[in-house]
């Protein structure tokens, strides 16, 4: 113990940090950044506030780590979609992945990247900015992939990679909002199918 009677920072954690972060991710996904109180988070994680701060930092730090966890887990479909051989297959896989993540059994409906900052006031500005940057990163990855598709002749020369990327992101975000509102997987798969009917031909 130090002179203040507190446990030294070097004390080994008595909990599974990965499991705790997974549970924090679900709380943020379900309640949003602003709606998730420290009590909600620590209760779900099974740790004290002191342990949370020691292991993950403050609430904003924890949120960033939870978002990274989400990107590696439920949202990993984005990276997989970008590896598809044609632009259309990228678009199909991206929207299918969005539907799957937004209607994942045992998880909150919708997308952490969309739900996380809805109705966020001044207290949630940092989280909102973090999520805006996260969504923009995904859109830019799509833009670069579609630019390559134009260069390779997989998309017509007059296709607008930026517009196509924003279109897909808009549809995916709408899918997430609809899922959170109760739309089921079958309904959202139909939405994705309709959204791709006017995809530019190769």
C-alpha cells in the first residue's frame, strides 16, 4: 500500500480484461455513449470504477477501446468486404455484413457506430466526433476501393467512387436505424437487394 492507503497501480488485475471490454462494448452498443452510465458499465463488466479507470482509462477511453473491439468483431465484415474481387461483390458483401451485424442474435439491434452517439449532447461530443471519424474512415476505404475498380475497368469510367461509397454508407446506416426500430433480417436483406439494383454495370 502507498502512503495514501491505496493499492499500488502495479497490482495484478483480478478480472478478465478482454471479457470486461466485450461487455462494455455491448452496453455502449445498446445504450449509446451518453446513455451508458459508469454504474451500468462497471456493473456489466463486473469491476469497480477504480479498476475500470486503472485498466481502461476514463469513459471516453473505454468507449474508444470498445469501438475498436467492435471493429475487430461484429464490424469485421467491412474489411472482408473490401477484399472482394469486384466492386459489386464489395457492395453486396458490405450491405450483407451491415444487415448481419445489425440483426446479430444475442446482440443489441443496430450498429454501435450509429447508435453510439444518437441524441448525444455536449457531454457526448467527443464520442460523437470519434464515431464520425470512424464512419468516415469506412467511407474512405470504400472510396479508394471503388477508385481502383474504375482504374481497372471493373466500374465504368464515369462512375463516381466517392458517391458510390457515400451511397453504401447511407444505406448501411439506414439499415442500422431500421434494425434498431424493429425491422428483421429478412426485411433488411430486401432493402439491401433493392439498393443494389441500380449498381453501375462493369
